C-alpha cells in the first residue's frame, strides 16, 4: 500500500501481520496489540491488529490517500448491530 499524496508513506506485507513500512507508519504500528483505529470515519473502533485483514484496515487508516497494489486481504468486517448507525 502506498500513499497517492505522500510518496514517503507506504506499507508492504507478504501475508500474516509481518510488514515493512516507512518510519512513521512503523512507529504508529509499533505495538500491534494496543493499536486502535476506526473501521469507518465515525466508528466502530478496532483494538489490536491480529489478522492480515486488521493490518490492512490499520494501514488504510494511517496512510493518507491509500492505493493498493497486488493481492490484499479483505477490509475487516464492520459489525452488524441493528441498534447502531455508523
């Protein structure tokens, strides 16, 4: 994944949750168990990165104007709670 607006922002992963990334993204994802990010602009939030889909969602949230190349996991599922509007 690369940024369309900032050529210095990127993340690469070949599967799992192992990755290489630019310094800022690597710093933000330094503690995958505690990283929190929203699935939509208004929530819900996800705490922790445990799967390739969650890594994809976290990177999508961190990298400005993300652009994906190659195969990638699906975006994490958004909970289907009939009492909540996201």
